[in-house]
């Protein structure tokens, strides 16, 4: 008998780029994980810019096929990022 593959759970987090100043970090910053997510952490992209994410409000995507996930960033979520980063 072949077991069914494990169920997939998809989540989407948003990342925002720090602009208007030099990045304050030279390495990745990971906070203590919070219930249901990783918390907001700082990453450095390939261009050397600092990005914050995945966000304090990770979206759990139920019943969506991977090819149907909208990967665009929701600008309305920026305020919660600002509070979490400060």
C-alpha cells in the first residue's frame, strides 16, 4: 500500500524594502518566533538592500492551488510592518 503524500499548507508573507537610508545590518536578523509565524525579520537581498518580512500577519491560504497564489505585495499591510519593525 502506498501512503498518500502529506497535506500541503500554504502561507504568504509580505516583505517590504527599506528605502531612503543605508541598511542598518550586515547580516540576517531573526526574532524569536511567535505563535503561527516567524515574526518580522530583516534580510539582505542580492542587491544589498534590507527587506523586512514575512510580516506579523502571515496569510494562511486554504483551498488554493500553488499556481493560483497571488504573489503581489499588499500595500495596506505596511502599517502593521512599521509597528513591528520599530
